[in-house]
C-alpha cells in the first residue's frame, strides 16, 4: 500500500513557525480540508510557549499580544468573559481560543484540571471538553495526520540507530514526513532549553541541516519579538485614552435626568435657597424636594465634598496601573507612564493585592478612600459604661449639652468618658446613627425623632414669585376686549408633573399658542418659551400677559424686560380671572388628556393641534375662526404702522 498520501496529509508547519502564545492556534499550509475542521498544533506546541511566560518573545504575525494579555488578566481578576473580550477589543470566540490554549499550556506544565481552572480564574463548561481532549491526546493532532502508532514506530526504529529512510520505511511513511517529525522534535528540544549542539547530536543531524533550522528558528523568533514589542508599545500609549473613554462612558450612562435634577437641587440648597425655592427652580413640587432630602440626608453638599489631593493615586491612575500590569510591564515602566515614583507603584501593588495575587483597581480605590478617613469605632459603641451613663441622664430629661458638660466635671482625668453633645445628637436624630436607643428622642425638649436641617447661608427666599403686579392694577381696556395684544397664559402638566405644555391665548381674537416643554418646566425653560413665542409678533400684538401665581413665573421680570411686556398675576385659586386661557386649556386637553406623558408628542404634532384649534369657528367671534381674526388684526396693525410712517415722512418733507 502506498504511503505517499498519508505523508502529504500529515504535513504541517513546524512548531518554530508559530512560537507565540498570543495566537495559540495552528495555521496549516496547503489547501483547506473539505470538512473545514480546525487545524490543531503539533505535539508539545503549548510547552514550547514557556518562554513567553518567562518574558520572552511569542507574538505571531496575526495575533495581538497586548489584547491577549489584557483579556487573560481581566479574566484572572474575576471579570466576566464577555466584559473581558469587549475591553480587550476581541471577539468572544477569540477569547475562548486563548483560554483553551492557556488551559492546555497549564496542563502540559504539570497542573491538574482544578489547579488549571483556578489559575485561569474562570468557570466555563468548555473546560470539561478541553480536559477530555487533553486526556485522549487528540488536542494537538490534525485530522489528516497519520496514526500515532506509526509515529511511535518511527521513533522506536530511529532510537536503535537506524537511518531516517530506514525508520520511515518501517513506520510506513514517506521520507518528507519523517524529516518533518525530526524538525518538530528539534524545535521542541530547543524550546525546552536544550542547546543547539546537544539537539543536533540527539537527532543525528548534519551541521548544515541543523544550522538551517536554527537560522529559521532565530529569524522567526526575532520577527515575533518585534511584533510583540510593537503591539505592547501601542497598547501602552493608548492605555490612558482607553481608560478615560471607558470612565466617560460609564459616567454618561449613570447621569440620568433625575441625577441631574438632584445635583442642581443640592447646589441651590447649598447657596441658601429654601426647599420651596429650590424645588421651583428645578421644576418639581415641594414634596419632591422633601423626598430628595430624605434620600440624601447624610450626603455632603457639593461644595463640601471630599476631593482627594493630587498626592494620592486617583481611580484613573489605578485603572492604568492594572492595565499596564496585565501587559506585563515592569514597575519602573508603569511608574514612567503614570508619572509617579516606582516606590509608589510598588507599595500600591503590594498593599492592595488579594490572597490570589490579583490587583483590583476599584477595590483598591475604595480601600484607600476608607483608610484616608482613618475610621475608628464609635465611642458610644466601644464604651459600654459611657453609653449607660448617657442613657440614664437622657432618661432624666437632661439635654445632650448638659450631659457633655457634666461628664467633663465628673471625670476630669478620664477623657474616655468625655462626649460631645453633637455626637449624642447624631446618634439620636440622624438616620443610621449608632450608640443610643432611639426611644430616648422622646426625652429631648424638642421631641423630634429626626433632625431638622439648617442649610448653609442666611439668605432665604421670601416667596415663590416676587415683585408681582396683581390683576387689580391691570388697565380697564384689557377687560373690554377692545384692543388686541392682551394675553393669558398657563401650564398644563403631564403624568406625575414630569412633562408640561405652555398655553397662551389672546383675549380679543381667541387665538391660541401651544409650546411643548418635553424636558422640564422650570422657570428658565418657561422664560425661554415665552420669549420665543412672542418674539415674532409686533409690539402692539403683545401688550400684556396675565398668569397665575405658579412658580414657573419666578423670572417674570426678565421676560418683561426682554419683550417690553407688562405681566400681571391673578389672585390665588381664582381661575375665573383668566377665563379665556382656562377655556383654551379645556380645548387642549381634548388632544392631550390628563394623566398622560406629554413629552412623547413631537413639535410637529403640537403645531398641527394648535393650527386645528385656531381654525375652529367660535360663537363669540360670530363663528369666524381665531386664525382669521388674528391675521386680520395683524395686517391692520401693519397697515396702521405703514400709514403712520408715511404720514410722518410727508410731514417731515413739508
């Protein structure tokens, strides 16, 4: 039987062509098999990659050593496979290939299955498949290679000093296949640390053949080393930018509308505004402001937040240290990249590695933040005698200030029995306070169970809307509806007051304007909407504006100054004083019912509803439409203006 076909089928690229642990896959030369089964590396391939783990070279021409180092490092740190692959910038299937190669490398290194699994730091069902292939020995043999028994026969014959051709004939393979086996064995011996001379003598090679193979191996190793170094250098240069982009993406995803609202609310509270004023300016109700305070009662205001000094490592620097550590950079190289002393980096890595040797940057940052505050046990929790004394005095209706002063007189030499009155108040009244039973709050003079906050600053708002001109001061011609340009306005609110629309209606012509406010209905938003709605009208078409005392008109003086418009306010709970606008609100609610989200309506849809309402006939206009009457008044105003201008010019000429 001819053995030429098995010899050709068994051909594979020698191991020296692929010394890299980054790719960890074997690429077959020659035509692709019909069944397209993945080609496996030759025996001992994974053992030959030990030099990479020792800091040597190992970058295949189509692989990325930096991406592989990042991926395996993140997996060892306990990250998920999908997150690790996404962060490393590779497909999940590539990550599985790297994990498989690393697992087989560890198994060939002498670790058992559980030890290899623990070293990888991940749990996947594929490990059982990889273990079965390792035990069967099929993990590194190509499906078209000759049987393993023939290879054993060849090496048995070769070991008894037979020639290569004689051993090939005994094994039933071609000479080319035999020389490929010898070449693979040579590369394997060199990877295991055997010298060139010893490997040549063991395999009985000529100096010419051994020199050619050694030159080929050295050339490929140098090429792999250059590729790996270039990949690592690019990864180091892009490390800071990649981390900054990742943090920015996370921050943007966390920055919801409610978070922006709460941040603005606390800024106003810090500036000395009351709850009503701050709630008004951010566009929420008073109760919503109270709820914000309840959720963040123990939070510091923005101006008092603890910002660490530049002398401490930041989270960005810690993330960069972890990333560069995954890339196997030295401590001094990491220090140069983040512009810190090498001793700082070394202390950081030594101090915050866990029991498995992993450096987790987020955990390290949180631990460092807690250590900076130098936390200590609460005095009332640590001293049972002091706690009992304080509770006895509280039970006798002593105030915390009296207890604190009495303790210093009673125990002048024992500072462990001294206690500040603020400590007692915080233990009793602040949510999460420890050390004293909450039942003693009933013994305080105020009788409160929760501390009443006293905000920073002495400036207090005197009301939601200031400097109002009431409707009683409005000119009489507004009520007679003789002249055009007198408007009434209001807001209609959507579901849970989160969205709103501004409605304006002219008293004489019944012409209406609807403006959608999908984001918020703060005083600033309403001011901008009113100015934009009236900006295109002549001055005689916008003489006055009447509004209720809603807090959205806090900036009415700015509106008046921008439009040269007089603004009047109706009495509280008196909607009949703005009857035209209330009627228009009822018509608008036919299209935008109560209890619905108004922000879902587009501006085009709102304009079409406005146009439809203004083209409906009105009984008090003798069934003319508001749009027709309003446009006629607008043209008449423009005609009177032109006539007056022409008369003035004629007078000036004469």
